[in-house]
C-alpha cells in the first residue's frame, strides 16, 4: 500500500492504524516522492490526499491508472466541494473519504478493498487452474497409452483419444459415429454388449475385463489372406453415464458409456512365454517333468475311469557324456534337438514325450491294448536310431536304453509308475544298453538292494570299512614279483567282503568313486613307502584311476601332494587308466599325465583292446605299459583262435612301440606258456596269487627276496 499525505503526524497515525490490515506500507509527503515510489514499486492499494505542496492527488491518480491499472485508489481529502469527489470517482477511485473521518470508516474501506482484491485474484487463479487442468486433461487423455472412448446411448462412438491409432490402426475420426461392434472380435460380440457397451455403474460396472478387439488390418483383409492374428487383447474398464435425475430420484436418462481399454497383448504374450518356459524344456521344446507329471496324472484318472491300460517309458541315451566331453556342448545340444525330433516322429497322436533333464526323456502312451503296444513303440524308437545324426559336420550315432512300466499293473500313482520305469531302464543299461525292458517285481528287489549298497557306501569311508588288497605282478621269464596292483575291497559289517564288481559301478554312478579312488591312492602310496623302508625288493605300485578323478581340476595337485607325503621321488609308482577314460578328454588327459610322468610316475593303459584301440593316442601319451584285458587271456588255448590272434597282435604292437606288456587274468600254465612264447613281460592272475591284504602281500615279497 502507498499512503500519500502532506501532514507528517497524520501520515504516521494513518500508517500505524492500517499496519495490522496490510502487509507492507510505503509513505510519501509530496507528489514527487509518490512518483518516485510508483516508478520503483507496484502497489495493490493507494490512499491519496488531493492537496499536496507540489501537486495534487488527481495527477497521481492519472499516473496510477496509466502505469498500474490494477492498483485500487482511495481518496482522503478535506475538500468539502462535491466536484472534487465526483472527479475522483470518475477517474476510478474506489472510494472518497472526507476529512476528518472516523478511523473505523477508513479501516472498513481498506478491508473491503483488500477483500475484493483477494477475491479477484482467487478468481483469476481458479480460472488459470481450470484452464491448466483442461490442458493437462487433454494432454493426459491424448498421450495415454490406453484407449479412452465414449459411446452414445445407441452404442456409437462419440469420442476416441489418439491411442486408438497406436492400438488398432484407426484414426479417431474413422470411428466416431460408427457402432462399437466395428472393432469387436466376432466371437466376443455377446460379451462386448455387456462390457464394452456398459450400462451399469458403481461396483457392478466393468473392471479389468479381458476382451479381444480387431485391428484395422483385420477389417481390410479376408480370413484367407491373413498370415497372422490381427486381434488385440485389451483389459477393459467401463461404466454407464446418466443425466442427473430431477429431485435426485433414480439414475436419470442414459447418455452412453465411458470406457478405458488397455492393450495387454505384449503382457499376454510374455505370460504365455513364461508359462511355456515353466512347463517346457527350452532346448527341445518338449514338455518338462512338471508338465509330464500333470499329463500322466490326467491320463491315470481317465484310464481308471474307463478301465484302460497305459504305459510310461523312461528313456536314457547311451554314452551321451562321451559326445559332450569330446565334441563339446554345442554338438551335444544339437544332438539332443535332433534326437527329440526323431523321437516325435515315432509317436502317435496323443502320446506325450518329455525331456526331464540331461539326456533323459519320458514317454506317456495313454491308450494301449497290451504290453505289446508299448514294446512296439520302444522297438520303433530303437530302430529309428540306427540311422546316423549329422550335427555341426559330425556323423553321430545314438543308442537308447528304455524302461517300461504299465498302469495299473506296475503302479497306480505317478511317483511309483515313474520310479518303476526308471528301474526298468537301469536294467536295460545293465544288460547291454540300446534295448528296452519291462518292469518286474524282481527288478524292484534288485534295485532296492542297489540303493541300500549306495547308502551304506556313503558311510563306509568314514567308518574305515574299505581296505586295499594287492595282487602280485610277476615277470614271465624269472617268475619274480616285479610289482603290486592296488585293488580296493569293502569289508562290509554284515555282507562280508563285497566284490568291486558289485560296488564300483554304483560308486561311479553316484559320484563316490572320486573320494574312494583318492583314499586308495593315498593308502597305496603309503604302503609302497613302508615296503621300501623294510628294504624289500624294489617293485612298482600300480594304482587305478577313475575318469572322474582325472577330470577333477585339481587332480594333478592332489596326486603330487600324495607323492610328496609318501613317495617324494615318484619312482616306482604306476597309474593305470582305461582307454575309455582317456578318450573322454584326450587333450586334457595328455596334459595332466605328462606332468606326472615328469615326476617319475609311469603310465599304464588298462583293459587294452576293449576300448577305442587307437594308435594315435599311444603316440601322444607318455605310456610305459599296456595291459591286455583278461577277457582276451581267458580265451587262450594251445590252438590259434581269435583270442590268441588278438593277444599276439597286441604284444607285437607293444614291442614295436617299446612298451612293456602285462597280461591280466592268467589262470593256467597253458596261458602262461603262450604268453611266454609271445615275449610278454609280466603277468598277474590267480595262477600266481589272488589279490591279498597288505600283511599277506608283505609275506609274498619277503619270500620273493629269498
């Protein structure tokens, strides 16, 4: 506020009187001072005296009207003539107070001006807010990703926002005036009548209802021309609009429908993808274990209701790990995909093939007349695998071991049927692989015994139930003991001595072979050092290594640690590995075995002739010895036959490569004589001695010293 008054005392009293009603007050006692203040500041209210030493209030009013038209002016003057008041009001004064006036009159006048200014500004602010709100509303509606629409009472579009173009391909003007059924999928016309063209309000109105709409492309093409589904899935919320009823009675006249449709096609596709991934194997696209069990359960219910028979087949690839280890996972994955497709081609409509993990598959045959139907499918699968697969430039062959369980004979619930098919599959593997076997109760007893052995074996190491036996390796010419082969035995508390053939395969399958092999290695090296300390004849100690043991990343470090503890120079220690073990990772094996050879460890190929029998790896490896498998020695007779020819060939090849030859499983003098004629270096077998414990082996070495 600006107060202009030439009487200083009157001016100060007026300022004090109005200070509690106005936030800020400037004062001037001359026209010059007032003009200076008006040029520097903007005022909402001015209280002017008409008569000033250097001018008059009307001049100041004229300046205010030109430069600050929103400023309200109150004239306070001692002039008693009516003309002064009329002139002031005509020039735009808000009020004219004649001096002397009552303080209350001035206060009330100022209060009224302030209130009026506040109301005017509030109105301006509200108008601006309304305008801004309308702009925001238009912006939000038109930029909303959702389709926003209104229908009239006859179901014709009266408004659509710009999202209709992004969602369905229509310009808003193309649909305004047209019936809503224009964009409704044909098979949802009845549903749309109650939801898209909604008449209900409140809680009964449509909320988040899924509906199919048609794109413009769909309307422009016939069904035969369409190459893809042009329908859009939307989530719809809508409600009826009504004119307010008179006297507040009822809902009033129905005006139309207001709705919002959100495109959720991408979300539905993502949900479908997630659902597919949750119930399917991503590599092959086949159902996974969860979906298979669900379908198996449904098939069981159907079979039980109709008194039908069905079959569950457990399929496991033979030697798939060799493909992965030698050719890599890329080739392995390609083989699995090709295999899955070939298996599909063997099935009937309604059968379910599932990949449940790794190289394991399951097959559901929901309708079979007899066991022969299941056998026919199994044989068809095995026959189909006789043809090679071509993956990444490799020609590959795949075998399949199949176990079959029949419902309801072999199980009346999901878990039992799957378990029995699994048991039958293991039986097929144990009997030559690439074949199928039906489940029987005898198999169940055998499998239960197998599980018992596995469980007991897990505690055998900590209970110190394992023991190392030693079988002498004897020079053919001198009949002197030249070495011992360390062989593990299991002293079971109730079963007695368990043969390695009974527990080693199980140990390999369940992953216990590595800790058992490491224990044998440590025990054998310790025993070798004890014999050295007793000044017994210098012999070699042969230790068998498992494939899992060699494949371990810290295999070399563990072996060297064992040598440092017991046989620091490494001499006299010989490791035996099979051909199949080598071929699992030939390059990795070569690198690791060379490091051991550099420490003085000798390398022997065990069971030679039963694996790949490739000369190429013999040249690459630091091999010292070849051991002829006992299966060839068993067939040796005094007459030439296939067995003797193979043994002679192996012996000749080894001599040509400057390798020692050890024959396993020698049981007769006749076999020994033939080996001697071939120039075989060393033999072992029952003919000289069975594998014996450390105490008996020490006695043999002591006698051998004499």
